[in-house]
């Protein structure tokens, strides 16, 4: 599918973005491992999270859809998963795949995980290597560093204190989940804090977790109990409209009920440092998943370039593509550094940002771990491609709204991965069919 984008002078109104992808994955997995029923509302029905639901079903868990984003997960407890009859296909879901490897490391049977072409090219050794040290067997392509992977769990797994070389909530969560079947505490330390959904949610389910500035420790033995989980809107999806609103809102644009977990709000801090006017209002307060949320109201602002690097990077790593769009139109240069992780996302996003926005006239220089983006550029319409990366696809659509002339974004089926209603939301805010899908 391609999307034809017509320049639009203004956006206005209120938009509700889909449920948080990270929280949705965790709600499905934690509910599967708990005893009793977990009722999830606001679940993201994108392809990634639906793949995780299929995975827990394949492991013997009953999942019932009650309505849009509303699911009942009847957990089987930590000892109740059963050997899947077939290969588990994680689709494009890196989070789902890596967290599942952590769960399967504690199961006394073989499981095989695979994914689409993009996911099969992404590194899995950052999770597989420490799990092998704990006693699990993980084998597969490229010395067990790429999907498909076969996992044979062990019980008990060995306790471990792991110094992660990267700040990664996926690595942290996989090891903590494996720790449920360990013979002692499992501690994960990171070079800088990553998103803490697991600490908040797994603790709420009953796991014995201790979080300190030095790391997170799970002590096995806690009883996981099913519970209601209300998933707030995904700030990564909200970011497209926050940037669009900062450049085009007239008079204002509201993104409703967005998760504002402090470990995820780096994009708000950077946009505000660039001069964006973003007001948080009517906070919904902590929900059942102990996740804060708020309505975010954004007005058109005059943006300036910024330095983006250091500890803020793990808190906005998925938002760099859309921040790059903002940076091309801001006054002055923007430097993004310490973000080499972008090269192993759904695409090499450093290269993709420079190449595709470059086709629209942006002046961007690749760095090994980031980008230099010259500001003050008038984007021009062009034919660009997402490369199968959902966040690139949506960033390019927003760029097309701001460009002179028509833009065609190729390879956009991937948007369904995280935001199936994206085009409808864009056109509702534009008040016209500014972005049209073509077969």
C-alpha cells in the first residue's frame, strides 16, 4: 500500500491514540503467567500485540475478546504453560519476541520462535546470551543470535546479576521474567534507566521486585495474581500529532489520555526544549496498571534546534524519526547522539531518516550514533519509502503534510503494526482527506 499526502495548512481537534504497545505486550504476558483472570481494556490491536496474544494462546492460555481493545486473559500460573504444537510467529514484534524468550527460558519444553524478514534480521543475542548463563538452551541462526530460535527452558534457572551493556527494557524484562523460575534473586543493572513498565506492572501482579538507582531485582517466590489493566494511549503514537501540532495546530490540537510514565516522556521534554507549547491537563491519574496519563494540548510554536543525547535517549528512542521531522523545520541545527540503537530497530533508522527526509530536501548528515539535522528547511513533496518500518512511514506522512507539493509514501502496510487508525486520525484533524491510501 502507498499513501498519497497533500499539504495541509492546519490541524485541529482532539484525537485518541491506540493503547500503549509496551504495556499491551506486558499485560498479555503477565496475565498469562498469573493465576486467575486479567481483564485488559485499551489493548493495542495492532499486529505486533495481536501476535503476542496468539503466542500466549499457543502456550495454552485462554484469551477472549470482549470488544475493541477489551480482552480477558485466563492465566495458568507460572507452572501452567504447555508446549506449543507449532512454531510461534512473532511477526514484526521485537518486544514480543524478546520477552517471550525470557518466559520460555523457564519452561521445561522446547519452543521455536520466528518472525518476519525484518525481525529475523534483528539481534537477539543481547537476550539469549544472559539467559544461557542462567541455564537455558537457546539455539538458532548465526550462533543463536537471530530468529528463528529454539528455546529449551530449565528449572530452576541460575540466579544472576547482569550488567547490561545497553539500556533496554526488553533485556531487563526478559531476565526478570526468567527470574520467576530462578533459584535466587535476579538483578539487572543498566548504564541508564530504561522504561519501567515492567517494574510497575509485574510488581502490581504480585512479583517481589525491588528497584533502586543501581538496578532492579526480582526475588522468586511471589504469587502472580490476575488483575484489571487499563492501558493508556501510547506516547510513541501521540508523538506524531504532538510534532504536527507544534508546527500546524490552529488553534490547538489535543491528544487525549496519553500515558505519561516519566521513563517515556523524553519526547515531551525535547519538544518543550525546542520551544513547543504542550500543556498537560485533566490527568487521569494512576490506572489499574499504575501508569499515569494525561490529555496533552499542543499549540503551534516557533521551534528551534536542540541537542538530543545522553540519558534522555532511552526515554525517546522510538520518537527520533518524528523528532527529525520537527528538527528539519526548526531554526538552527539539531544534533542527535548516543542513539546507535536506532540502527537495529525495524530498519536502520539513522540511515532511513537521512535518506528519505533527504529526498524531501532535508539536510541531514549521518553519524555512527546519530544525526546532524540542519534546520530551516522547506520540505518538498517527493516519492519516499518507509522500508517496512511503521514509525518511518508515519513520520513521512506527517512530513508530507508540511511539504510543498504532493508526497507519496511507499510501503505503508506496516502502519498496522502499531496504529491501525492512523490515516483516519490524520484526516479527521485535517478536516479533509489529506492522506489517502492506494493499493
